C-alpha cells in the first residue's frame, strides 16, 4: 500500500535529482534536495487539510485534483506565480522576468529576481495570510463532535455563534496590521481584501453547490427502494458536478496560500527558478499529493481524530506568521517547526485517545479501504 501511494513520489524525486545534477552539477543537486525537504516539512498541515476536503469529493474529482491539480501546483505556484509577481511589481514582461530569474545576480542587487520578489512579500503575505486566517477562524468558530484543546476550542465555538464574526475579526486585524506594519498601507489593504474576498467567494460557492448536490442525492435516495434491514448507503454522498468543481478550486487556492511561504523562503537558498521548480514543485508537491492520498485511503483522519485540529491550529500559526511578515521577516525554519509541532502533538493526543478507548473496549474507526471492503462484501 505505502509503495503504491508513495511510489510516484520516490520516482519523481530520483528523476528531479538527476535532472538537477545534469543542469547544475552537485551543487544544484544538493540545493534541489534541500528545497524538497523544506517543502515537505512545511506541507504536513497542507496534506491534512487537503485530505479533509478531498474526502468530500467524488472519485472523479479526486482524480482530477491528484493529476491536473498537481500540475497546477508544480508549474503554476512554484514556477509561474513568482514570475508573475516579479513581472507585475517590476513592470516586466514574461520573457524579461524569466530572463532575469535565470541570471545569477546576488539578492543585494536591487534589480535581482530575488530582491524584487522579496519587495513584493507584504502583498503576498497579506493575500495568503488573510485567506488562511479566514479558514482558521471559520474552523475554530464551528462546533464539532471532537475537541482537542477543549479549554480553548469549546469557548471559541460558542463565541462563533455570532453571525459573521470571523469576517469582522479578519477585517479588523487586516486594518490594524496594514496601519501599523505596512510601509504602503493601501497596497496591503487591497491585497488582504482580495484574499478575504477569494476565500468567501470560493468557499461560499463550494458550500452552495455541495448543498445542492446533497439535496439532489437525498431525493434520489428517497425515491429508491431501501434495503430490507432499513439501512441506507454506508458511505456519505460525495460532491460531484459544480460542487466538486468548486471544492477543486478551493483546494487549488488553498495550496497556493500554503505555498507562499515556501516559495519566498526558497529564495534564501537559491534564486534559480529551475532548481526551485524541481525541489519545491516536483519533489515537494508530489509528496504532498502522496501524503494526502495516504491520509484518505488509510482513513487516518478517522483513526486519529485530532490531526485535523492540529492542522488547523498550524494554519492559524502560519496565517499569523504571514501577516506578521507584512512588516517583519520570520525565519522559514520557525514556520516549519511550528506546523510540525502542532501536527505531532495532535497525533500523539490521538494515539493516547485510541489507547484509552481500546482499554474501554470501544472500537476506533476503520480505514477507508476497510470500509469499502466491508461495503462490497455486504
């Protein structure tokens, strides 16, 4: 199972390292490996959140995300996006931006690719930070069956019953940070507002079409003959059609928001877009894909119920770091360690919970493969 899921990631990693070696020698190979490790360490929370959304999608849309979505993640966010940002901020065409990226100028040079991208970081941080901050707020303000940090999550869920509280808090935080930290408050406000609008639009449309699809499937199920024992389908209805499309779009924007910090951090290691695309894009994005598939196929989120909590608290931390990055640089190592710490703590808490339930004779959730096998044998 593990080789089947991670096999492509291992193969792509080997090919990417060979290409890096041929492209720039042993130094390029080493830089490519470092970037791959950086991206994987920053992406555990991304994979967990991807899995929570992917579980709601139909098999067809899951395949679309794991194929076309990966191409967008690799070439769109890790290669085209930095070029686009530099082109817009420096008023350069695509060819000029690519030429500048391939030139090995030091970052201290104000005309260098890395310098121009770092100059645009406040806008990038505002957009990505607000998108992730809204995602975190909407999650933490929602009541759920399982709570991890009960002393904090339960009160926040009660407070979250106030309508549109997450939007109010996000706007207030954006205005305060733009006023206090930003050199150009207007630019940061526009970028942050676009991040907020993007989240509300994509998430809202996804929820709307998912509800429409759910009602249609409920009508079909109601018209169909129910089994003699009175039980219905063993699996929850999955998002298809427009609902699946908007969940796919939501995942792509989510991946973009997660990748901002890694893309910017990569320029502290190298400014070569080819090496960045190989390390962050091919190696990193493929392992995120494999981790996401692993979590879905093995039913890990059902077995370790606090992983989702840890991932969302890591998102909250990443959003905070991005927003602080409007005025101050936070080392990427800190960002990676914070995410890993939340995921690790949530995993450990889930293991302890499962052991406690096992001691009480309570069965934990089965994996997705086991549930599918049970359903086919029924």
